[in-house]
C-alpha cells in the first residue's frame, strides 16, 4: 500500500504547469533553413522570447585540427566531471540513507496505510453495471467456456482528498486531521524535518486508465463435455485531478533540502479525455537541492498536430552544466486518448500512423557552454525510411550507399565550441564493409566526425579511443563508482 501511495504522489508531481508561458521553440537565428555554407549560432538565449544574435567576428575562433579538438574535448570532459563530484551529494546521501533505514519497512506505517485505504475507498463510486467478456475453446469434443465479469466503478483522485498531518513518534506515524498533507520527522542529528505537499490553481480532470482487481473465481462442469469457468473483477476507471501547480518541499529546520515545483497547463482540454490529435499540454518543473544543484525543465510543450518542444538544464550554483533542447513540427497524429496507452489491449497497429511525421526536428546539447552539438533533421519519416531501405539492401554497395547518402542529406548536425558559430565538425553516416562470407559482402554504417579543417574524418570509436581519452575514461569510471557508493 505504501507503494501505491508513493506512486500516486509521484504521478501528481510529474503531471503539473503555468498557463501564461508562450510556446517558444529553439530556432536557428532568423528562423528558416540555413544553407550549408552559413554557420548556425548554437546559443539558446536565457530569454527564449529573443532571437539569438550571432557572435561578432572578434569572438569567432579558428577551425581546430582533429588533434586540437581531442585536447579541447578532453579538457572539457574533465572539467565537467570535476563539477559533478559525488562529494557534492554526501550530505544528501547521508540524510536519505538515514531516513530510508529509520522510516522504511521496519517502521510502523499502519496509520498511513489505514488513512490511505479509507480515503481511497471513499472515492470509489459504483456505476451499477457489469461488463461480461467470454471466450470459448473446443478440444477433443469438449467445450470450454471462459467468462470474465467486471463490476464497474469510477474514482476521481484529487489532492484535496488526501490531507492530514503525520508525525513520526514512538516508532509509528501518528495521524491528525488537517487541510493539507505533511509528514514530520527527525534526521540523524535529531533535527526536525518536514515534508509538505501543496497545490495551487485550477484543477483539470483527466481520465487516465482503468484497473482490474480480481475478486473471485468459480468453475463447474455443466455436462460431461461442457466446462464453464467464471472470474469476477472490480474494474475501476481512474480520473486524475491535475492542478496548475504542485509544490513538494522538504525542510530541515529553516533549511530547504529539496524543493520540487511542477506546473501544468491543460487549458485546451474539454471534458476529461485527452486526445493526442486535438489537445495541447504544457509542463514546466524545477528541482532545487540545498547543495546548489538545480534541475530545470523550462518547457515541455505539446501542440497537437503542430509542434513539440522540450528544454532541460542542469545547473550548479547558478552556472549551467548541461542543456538539452529539442523541437519539431509534428503532423498526421491519429486520434487516440491517453488512457489507451495503459490498456493491456493497446496495439499501435490499430491506429492509422502512415501519415504521422516530424519535420525540421531540431536538437541542441550544450556542455558547460564550451561544447555544443546542434542540428536538425528536415524530415524524420524519410530519414528513418532511407535508413531502413539501406539495411534492406545491405548486400548491394551502390544501393546501401545511395540510401545512406539520402539520409545524410536530410540531416545537418554539427559540433561547435565556446558558442562560436564556427563549425568544427559535422556528424554523418559512413558506409563500411560489415563482413564477407560465402562470396557475399554485407554493408554496415557508423557515425563519423567529418572535421571542417578539411584534412580528416574519424569514426566515434577511433576518435574517442582508450589511449587519447584514457584520463577521461578513468575519471568517468571512478565517478560512476563513487555515485554507486552513495546509494549502497
């Protein structure tokens, strides 16, 4: 039951945003397509309502050789890992480990579970109907009839229904009535801590899924050659109330250890069925930790059969460590309600997706403001189709290379340094002989870096080799081990 309660809170926290933010997609400067000879400006401005301004000539840097780029990338990689040291999370790890061991499975959660069950059961409403499903098999002259009977219920889950204060005392959670939801406990240094769940704004009701809970079973031989089996279920249709804003705060004394803020805009929704072909959704979220780290989803916008955009940033003490931005035009999305995705009978083949496509798909990855990978794919469906056709013709060198070249022609993905508009390398697919046996030669492809100094290209494996990047690889493996130690 603790798992159900945690899952419910987690879903609500992932589902919520403000209504006043306008959709702004990452763009090339000036919008529109760029010719191959015109460099793009990889900077995504903090104020996304402004168009990025290309750097001045004095800020431009020369195209580096492949050797110089290895040195620069090694330097940036090591700097990034130094900035995300596992020691930054020692205090939080110690706190979490103490809370988990003290208030975990060995703690008395009976009052919380009883509160949840009473609250949840109070939300169930019988629809007064029974759904019957039946299958019949025949085997060696015997008929087998399998019946399923579903008593139908509905439940509307609203945060306003889940209220109360729980205080950790005498090895159990003591409950008291309240208008909000809070948990009070102490840390390893006997400091008082408080976990609070709050919500604000209008609430949109969205039908999300149905769940079948098995109740009983019976079977009998009606005759010597006719067998009947009956299963009985409670089928509940769940509608979630999604507030405009949800805030989860964990404090210790006056110190905020973790604060999570999630905003949701579902203003286009009429009724409680979210149809991905017609309805729009917008989400933002921010996670702030007391060690200076911030995880920011500054936008995740979905405009049905129009466009989609996502921007995510990880920062430390106000300085960005890594940023990912993605956007695309989308068309041909068939009518489908979100509750269909949770159905056991969901089958993508039941939907007409032949016309679904994404165009001008843009992606940008920025590391420390020093390394940027940015580009776009003009037609995603054609890109995928060309790659599929290439591998359907992997015995023919000319056909394989032809389809690979057509896929490359739809993509323009480049490597930049220090937010300069000078392209240092481009990312392409290159054809290689995979293997030859019994007189047949099969072709494969690998991503390569084609350097703009005009002298060389390299596969990723050859460029990021164990020798040149030994210090980076060693540091990364050590970093992973240190983080693993935090959760052991």
